[in-house]
């Protein structure tokens, strides 16, 4: 069967289609929009939630915003001249995604509340069979995973967590009715999410106990609202919004030099961050507590103008004693103290570094992707995996960034998938499966480059898996990734 041709209905069920996309976040939707641009309508998007938006749907905590400027953190074919700020908030980004999905005609392709629980490649028929938790069944020759890298909350493995008597939730599962006003609240974690949550809730809570394991490096956030005249120019002057985007893009690529080529240049960022602390934190003890002792950039550099100020508000306490247990009424630290709180916010990050999909994916011979990735996720050009024909992973292994917009990476991958589909159609192929040798060569190069980056400077971060292997980040410039994915080289694939 031609990989691009719709296939006949499976006996059990749902109409067959040409491409199954999993996830209706930026990645899955970008894939769908490009398929529409190719004139294709034979695809379905399976989304576990009851609405679209992915990360930007789930991360709706107070203060949620993106730390990549919006003119860059948007789709190249759907620029938004009307961004209200340099760094837009969650609601504005979510509404952008909804508008773009709607105007590109992909919403009718989404099957909501379709949580995939298994995907299996049937070698004899050359098709992917995908089932959902509620028993629906979809089949197509091509499967694209747009599940994202940061969608599975990492709950801390702290004894007694389940015994806590009050409200307790992860930052990415913030309840609409959280009602923290006037409460004694604890926040565990001081990563990108916590740094936004703490200033956003500090004025409404009675007390805020912040549990810091490792302080983050933080730079000032050069945020501001765009003036009406700037927005007018973006809208009316041809090329203005694109020029703004280009300026941000190249500024960020310049910063990448320090991350991936010359980590010594990170000293400049360190000096800025130290100055930021000196300016905003008056108390020498607090200064000491919030000053990290690892190389800046090794963990994600955060941006905030109000986090340090929030830590100095009345009623805020920063704890550095390790947590020993959670009890029904509060948090016990190893120094024996019990910190009584009414509500507990877990800003403890995501299960990222194994890159596994949240359900079994079975390839040729019934082999599971989870087993193949036991020692660490690896793919070819971050997108295809040997033994899993016609499976394309958006935001796959070693595609993440420390310095720029993931949407640029996603669009590069989507173009790669489209090129693969075109080639399969042109050559009448049923499937293509990347050769293990090509995949290994690619990953050897990626890992060699990673060894010289700031991320290998010795800290613990979610970029690495349990073996210390960095399976998440792209060790280069984003234009390097785009170049690498500009076209599919069929010689790197076994085809049928
Ligand atoms: P994160 O960066 O992984 O931070 C998790 C925090 O929880 C860390 O401070 C960690 O301490 C702490 N922690 C984890 N387990 C703990 C435990 N058992 N006991 C005590 N502390 C514990 O997670 P995140 O803040 O959700 O951010 C994840 C990623 O999402 C970011 O790196 C970024 O890529 C993205 N993000 C972006 C934005 C933005 O654009 N502004 C906002 C939010 C998230 P250690 O450091 O010691 O491990």
C-alpha cells in the first residue's frame, strides 16, 4: 500500500486515515496545518484532553508565561502582529494557538478525550494501529507523535506525600478553584514554574514557605507591553513583524555560542545574574541562599524581575533544609522542624529525560520503544527511530533548546516529515525505517558535541537521564538543526 493512500476501514472500527497525529499542542497542530497546506485532509489528531493547546493548556498556573519572546515563539506561517507584550502570558499564547488552529481548518480533525494507550506497527499490513483508553481504534500508515517533552508531571518521591490533608497539586495541574487567598501555602521547587508562581501568589496568601533544593540562576526579564503604535506598525507595515522576529532569532543564536561552543563566555551571564541578586536582595543571608554554586546555564537560566522581591515580602520563608517527610498538616525538614501549611504546590518539574511516550509504542517484531530506550532515548535527527517504520517524533530526543524557540525546531521536524511523505508517495513506498547505523552515527556526533557544552559542566538537571546522558538537548545552533532536517536522505532508510 502506498503510505499516502487512505486505507480501507479496519473491521472493528473507525474510518482509516493517512496520518495519525497524537497530541493537539503546538507540535501536533503544526503538523496538521502543514498537512492541510499540502492539500491533505486524511489525518486525525488524537488528544487526551478535552481542549487543544498542550503545554499551554495544562500549565495554567498563576503567572505562567513564556521566556522566549512571542514574536519568535509563534509559527513562522502565522505571525501575530498583535502580541501584547515581549513575553506573553499563558492565556494569550493559548488563544493564539486556538485562533491559528481554527483559521487553518484543523480543529475538525481533532478527536478530544482520546487518550492513546497503545500504538502498534503491523508489519504485514504496513500500518500503525492506535487504540485509546475508551476503546477507540485508529489505523494509518503514518504515525506522528506530538506528545511533547514536558507533559508528565514529576511528583516528588517524598515519604507521606499522599497523607497531606489539604489541597496538594502539581504546577501543571493547577485547579481552577485553587483558592489560595489567605492560606498558608508551601511551594516545593525553585525552577522555571516556581519562579513565576511565587511572585504571582505572594500577595494573596497569608504565608508562603518555599522549599529550595538548588537555587536557580536568574537574569532580569526584559519584558514590557508593546505600545499601540508598535502594534500598528507590526500590523500595517509589510515585513515589520517578521523583521522583529528575525532580530530576536539572531540575538538568541548569538547567545547560543556561549551554551554550545564557548562555555567560558557564560561568565558574562554570571556577572549579570550576580548583579541582579545584589540589586534586588538586601539581606546577605538571603543573598547567600539564592546564589547558585554551579556553572550558569548548566540548568535552565530563568528570567524574572519580581522573584527575588517576592522572597522578601512579609510572611515568606525560604527553606534550604532538605525535606524529610510530608505530614497531614505540613512539611517536616531534616532539622526536625514541622512547617505547618494549608496547601501544597508541587513545582517539581516533569519526567523529561527518558523522552518516552506515555503509552507503549510497539515497532517491528513487537519491540517496544520503552525497551529500546532503556538506557536512554535516541533517535535519528531527533525524529525517527530504527525499528519503528513511519513513526515520526516531534520534539524527540536531543531536540530541546536552552536558548531559543521550540517552535522553530518543531517546524523543522514537520518539514522533514512532509518531505518523507512526499518521497514515499513519489516512490510508491509503504514504509521507511531508519537504519540503525545512521541513527548511531547521528547520536555519536550529538553526544560528542554535548560533551563540550555548558550542560556537561557537572550539575544535575532534567536534561540528563538516570545514567547522566543528555537525551534532551540539541547541542548546536537552531539553524544547524534546520539544515540537518532540511530533507530526507532515503539512503539512510530501509524502505519497503
Ligand atoms: P524544573 O525546572 O525541573 O524544576 C523543578 C524544581 O523542583 C527544581 O527546583 C528541583 O530542585 C525541585 N525539586 C524536584 N524534586 C524535588 C524534591 N523531591 N524535593 C525538593 N525539590 C525538588 O521544573 P519546572 O520549573 O516545572 O520547569 C521545567 C521546564 O519547563 C523548564 O526548564 C522549562 O523548559 C519549562 N518551563 C518554561 C517556562 C517559561 O517559559 N517561562 C515556565 C515553566 C516551565 P533541583 O534543581 O534540586 O532538582
